[in-house]
C-alpha cells in the first residue's frame, strides 16, 4: 500500500543527501519498524509519506496515488487517511485530551454523534478514560503519547505513521505505547514506526528496515536490532 | 458545511476565552487605534464647524451718514440686494441703531450721559451684507466703493465700509484654521498608520505563538479554512470588543468636553456625538473589526503556506 520507487532527497547544496535511492514496499496490515542512527534518514522517509517533504528524485505511492502530485488543496483530505504520532506528541496545548481527539474528527467533517461515540472508544483503547478532560500539561509523557495515538486512530486511518513514539518515554510508558500500537496493528491497521529502542524491536519481532546514511542496508522479516 | 461553520465559530469563541491574555492585549491595541481614529473624526468635525461658523460671521457693514436722505439709503440697499453674489441684506435704521447702542452701553454711565447731552441721534443707519461665499466679498466691496466715489462731496451718503478692516482679521483666521486642519490631518494620518501597524504586529505575535498549533492542525488533516476560520473570528471579536469599549470610554469624555467646546467653538461636541451616534458607531466598530480581521488573516496566512 506504500511504495517508494528509487527515492532520493538531496539538500540544497546538491551533494549531501538525506535519502539515497530508497526502494521498498509496505503491504497492508504490516508492522514495519525503521531503525538507524540519528541522521540516517528515518524521519525524512516518514515525512515523504505524509507529504511534508518532497523527494528530489523518485516517487512515493500511497496505493495507486502519487503522493507528491496531490494538489495543495487536496492535501488535508489525503492526510486524513494517515494517523500520525510524533516523539514530541504534538497535542494542541489549549485543548483537553478529549478535544484534541475530537478536533481530528471535526477536521474530518464527522458528525457530532460520531464524535461523541468514537472519542470515548479511542480513549478507552489507550486506557485514558479518566483523563479525558485534562489539558496536555496535566498529563505525563506516556499519557500524552497515548492521547496522540488515540487521536491518530480515531478516524480509522489505513495506516499509522509513528516517528520515534517512545523517544521521550520511560521504559514502562514505552512498553505501554508499544502494546497499544501492537493492538492497533492486530485490529488491522498498517503501522510504520521509527525507533532507536533495541528493546522495542526485539520485543516486537516484526519486519525491521535498517537505514544508514540515507540508504536501506537491511530489510528483515522478524528482524532484530542490528547496527 | 453548517456543522463546519458552527465548529469554526465555537473554536473562535473558545480560543478568544482561553487565550485571554493575548486577547486582552490585542483588544487594547485596537482600542488605541480606534481612539486615534475617533479623536481625529471629532477634531475634524470641530475644525470644520468652527470654520463654517466663522465664515458665516463675516459680513460687510455699510454705515450711512446720519443726515443721509432715506431715499438714497433705500436706493443703495436695493442695488445691493439686486447683486447675484448677495445672499442677505439686513437693514438697521437710525432709531434701531440708537436703541441697540443704548442696550449695549446701559451700564456705561459716561456713554449714557454723553448721549443725553445730545439733542439729536448721532448714529446713522447701516446695512449688513452677507455674501453667498467668502470670496465674493471682494467684488461686493468694489461695488460699494464705486457707489461712494460717485457721490457728491457736499452730500455724502456712505460714511464707512468696514470691509478692509475686517478683511485682515478674516484672512488671518482662515489661514490659522487651514493650517491647523492640515497639521491635524498629517498628524492623524501618521498616528492612524502607526496604530494600524502596531495592531498588525501585535496580532501577528499573538498568532506566532499559535504557529505550532497551526502546524499540528495541518498534520491532523484540517483544511486551511478550518484552521483560519477561528483566528479570523477572533480578529473580528477583538475589533468588536475594542470598538464597544472605545465608545464607552468616549461617552464620559464627550459629556465633559460638551460644554467646554460649546463655550469655545460654539459647537457642542456631545450633541454631535449623540446625534451622529450610529455613524460614529459604524465607523469605529467597522474599522476595529476590519483591522482585526485583516491582521489575523494576514498573520495566519504566513503559517499556512508550506
């Protein structure tokens, strides 16, 4: 469902590259982890999928859609098909947990009935029913990330893109977040996640793509964290 | 569509409320701008009115010799009335002139005694001539001068024409008012420009703090209008609130200034404020809302590009 065709991203100086001739494919319901050192191109790769960044060469396809040919006005509609989770959570600070999740549905044009039904379900899935009316600054890191995940899944996207979702979390919160992502994947949503965390990879035992200096150097089913 | 509008409206109100500090700052800045705009409106009105009133006071007085025959006076009077430039002629007879003089000097013992000494009324009749426009006095004056030149030296009719004496004072006053009007116009334009720029910048800073939020909204897949709408609404609300507060502040100022301006300029600014309230209301609230809307729309546009 995601297909990178010989994608390269050069920086303005024309020599240093964030991505070099990257080609890979993600099939539906897969759970793909992307590992690599800082600056290996993991985040750039994810930004390509959500059309935040443009490749210098090559194409990125979402199903049969060339992501970078989508006109700017249609981008919001495209992004609604993808749930995003970030290391720094990216919650709206002036909205409560409930409102943050509801916002994603409002932006999607869902009805009030759907919102009232689905937001509590999403909160229950990440086990945060009791923190619905807390603002982000009143939540711990793990709780914030769980809100972010609830927001990412509430529109029932085809795919979840998670950039270092456990990067700012302690081991227990990390474990919880990974369990939730696993559960979402088990329910049928494709997940693409970047991480530094060896424990997470070894615990998952799913497909692992290893990157180095903008290239894919390994791609293993049931992979281990090898660098 | 309707749900979208309702959500944008709600988000606008909630945003206004939760960012109270930023909202208050923006409201204050717009208030300053509106205050400048309002003050310039009132000042302009004050100057225009006083200029018109001054122009209305300008007239030419022709004083006739006391012994002038009534027929000659009537002849001049009807000749002047026939001039196209003349809008009105007010005739004061010898008797009326005397009674007016008495009235004016009723507390002046010496003047009254001097008057009593005389057997005859020492005052002549006079006419006051009003022109349609100030610039026409010159030609009316010329006409009168000509009339006087034609008179025989033994039996003069016209004693004095006061135009040359008035002219200098009128010119000076007109110059002063023109100067003040110009200076105030320039000052106001500069002040309004400065206030507008400050408003733009304050709201831009307010929205700068929200740039992170805007980028998050884009990532979640919110359309541009869905993101922009609440900010635009907040801009309108800043303007509305600022306009209302400015009007409320202007009220006691006008109550205080009313009698003062009435005494000094013969123009009661409070009466003007009350009778033109709907116009002033529209101008102040309208420019406040326009200022808020334009500033916030421009500010958000910066962060929606990419």
